[in-house]
């Protein structure tokens, strides 16, 4: 029978070691709470990393561990792990974005998309997001982010974050004191709505220095502010960046305009506006199916037919199928025709 007596414990970084001594032969044994030679992520780091990935923080982790009857991390330990993980993520993100840019660059060279000055020219997708939902009104978010994504690889090649708020600075200002030395998160003094444009502009201005490439075509939403900011900054001197509209945003704006018509009493009788309101989604689906069908059909794959069939969408939806192509229309030709009601 072995009898060990607990003597002391020593905390070493993330691990805890317990010293035990045999009462008969005085043999000492060290028991670690975690294997010191294990190359896997320490449990504290893994816990903080997990809570960060789901958008939680110290209070969430503390509550979770307490529920499991596990002693939670101290605030100081949590912050230390948080800073270590954030720094590591930032380095990995920079490395992955550089790798994605080089892959996009190689594909552009293979496609022969090289400018007169020798720089590969890329088509990129740009978009932004905010911590606070501000769709069409109340642009007051304190934080915003934006990214530039390669069109071919669908990988992020540039991203940035703008913050209008720093907790340390805010508390010091409220107490009418000078903020002490700290890592300030506030890096933006402009409006929330201009965060996206500033980040995208920064990415365009640094594309040559960072990756040796130029973004000559931009796919984005209907926000003209971003495109205007890029044009005004002239990132590539005489070379003008071309804008292509994002299909999803075009459809969204299309539906929004139709909804505005439904609410406007000046555009027509209520019965027709109600009819339009009930068929907005059908209009969108029909146009989407027309685009997909014509793209797959080699005999119909030209802009003229595409344009005619998109303009034919209202006629098709409201019962007039005289201009429909048989391969694109399988609706009941005997349904009510609203065309004569409209005119």
C-alpha cells in the first residue's frame, strides 16, 4: 500500500505541479495538471481560443466553466491568453492573405491579364460589415470591417478594421483624466458609413507595394461611395478602375424598388399595387432562372436574348406569354392576364 502526503504546489505558466511525498521512504513525486512535454495547445489557450471563436469574452467563459464546476481563469490570465491568440491570428491572417494574393496573381498571369506596365490585373470582390446593423438608416456603429476577395480563388487578399471607440480612453475621458499607456483600439475618427470606403481605398493604394498586382475591376454592391473614393484616390495613375455590379445586390435593389412602388399611392390603383406586391418574389425568381437557363443553353447564349427575356419578366408574371420562349416558359397560358388591367 502506497501512502503519499501532499506537500505543496507550484504554478508554472498555464500548468500546475503538485509535490507529493511518500510517508515511509520519503520518495517525492511531481504530478502535473497538464503534461509539460505535450506539444498540443495548452488547455487555457484552447479555452480562450474557443470562446473567442464564438464571439464570447471573459464573462462568458467564466460562466461556462463555473457551470461545469471548473475553476475559471483569472481576468489577468484571460487577457494574457487573449493577446497571445490575437497576435497569432493576425500573423496567420497576413500569411494566408499573401498566399491567396500570390495564387490569384499566378492565375491572372496564366490568363494573360497583364497590364502595359507588367503588373498582373485582377478582378476583385469588395464588401464591408459593421458591428451594428445599420441597413438604410442609423449608421452609428462603433466598429466596421471590410475585405477584398480574389474573384477566381474566392479567398481574402486584404482586410482592415476601423474602430471609433477605446474603452480605456473612454473611461479616462469620463473621469477627466489622462489615459495611461495602453494598446489603443481606436483608429478611426470619421463616420461609420465611410469606414468601408477607407479600408477598400487603403487596399487599392497598397496592392502594388504588398503583392505587385493591380485591382482593375471591382465587383461590389450598389454603394457608389466606395467606387467614388477609389476613383478620387487614383491608385494606379492613368489606369481607371472599372466597377461591375454584384448580382445579389442588383436583385435586392430591384426588389426594394418594387416594394417602394407598392407603397406609393401615386403610381396606380391599390388593386394593382397589391398584385405587384404579391409577385415581387416571383419576378426575382423568373429573372434568375432566365439568366441561368440562357447561360447553360449555347443556342441562346447572347446578350440580346438575355435582355429581351429580362424585360419580358413583368409580362410573363402577369399572364402575357406572347413574348416568352418555350424553353423558358411553362406557365399556364390560360391564367388571368393583368396586362389589360394595367393599361
